[in-house]
């Protein structure tokens, strides 16, 4: 089984200081390619939504995946 190829994205999930909700962002070479438009109640909820968006970005890089 081949090991997965690394992707060029940096991901970040953070707690908002103002309201305590979590948000996520995905960057490539320092530029934002995706970010949450809503706040999430938990880190896990934000992480799951970020993973969906990241999977779509990776699939767009290599349609054969």
C-alpha cells in the first residue's frame, strides 16, 4: 500500500475570543483558500467541516484520487 502524498495546504482551527466559538481556515503558500463563514460550538465540529473542505481542495488538485 502506497503512502498518501502530502498536500500543499496548512490548516488551522481556532477559538474566537469574542464569543468562544471555533472557526477554521485553509491556506496555501500563505494565502487563504478556504475559511468558515460560521462559528462552531466545538473544536471537533469545526475540524470535521474543515476536513470536508480540505478533501474537496485536495480532490481538485488530483482528480484521479
